[in-house]
C-alpha cells in the first residue's frame, strides 16, 4: 500500500469536499487540481460530489465557507491528530501604494493598471487652490469624489458625487479651492493641453 493511500483510498480525496465548496487556500487548491488531473479515483469522487454541491447552489456562499479563524483551528486540530504541527500558510500583508507627486499640488496613488484596456485606477489628491491641466479624454473617465470639493467646468462636486466623461470629450477647467481626494478611473493616454 502506498503512502498516498489508506485502505485502498487516495488520501487526497479527503480534500475534495472542501475543494468543491471553494474553501481551500489558493496554494492547496492548485496542488489538488494538479493531483486530480492524474488521479482517476479523485476524478470519480469529484463527479460523485457534483450533485451534492449543485443542491447547495441556492445557499448563501458565506454559509458554505469557513471563516479564517475556523480554518486555522481545523488545520491545527488535523496537525495534532496526525502528530504534526501544521500551521496555516503565512499570509502576505497588503502594502498600500505610495503617493507620488506628479505636478505641483497634485499627487496620485496608482491602484491598478489594465494595459489591455488602456485603463488605470488611482486616487488623486489636489492641494487647496490647485488646478488640473486642461486635457482630452482618450477613453471613458469615471471620478468619485471622496473628500473636499472639486469643480469640473461649472459643476461643483461634493463627497460622494460621481462624474463621467466620454472618450473624446475635454475638460478645460478642473480645480479645487478646498483641496480634494477622488477615485479616478481613466485612460493613461489622455492628452494634456
């Protein structure tokens, strides 16, 4: 009997119920998927679980997924049961991007870049009394004001306000008397005048 089987059963098959509920950590999920591709027994077991999982589809997802603390407790108990001290994988902490001053009084914090769609998502901060240079939009621009006040042409935005500008349109006057912070989703190919 191989080390990977117990009473003629693949040990990896014990992870299949957790896998079909999408509750395995990403690293373990990838390892198990590679194993399933080569293990006929696990493939059969997975097929037998599909009707059960399909019956759960109408349930709210949070009910089916264990919380992080429950998952860690389960890993500890399993480790104690087999005589090993299993520890949850180390989680990388999210690092907040740095603010970068791109022009006097204008700072940006890049959140995401999609080069395929020519889009960037960023936080933009204007210091009090700062104007953003006139520009033409290369793609659709979406802005949500988080803090302060922002004038776009003759429209005054307040926190929570949304502004959308279509590709090809232009803004000749964008400024903040109070200073402001906004979320901006736009094209990095905008043409600054």
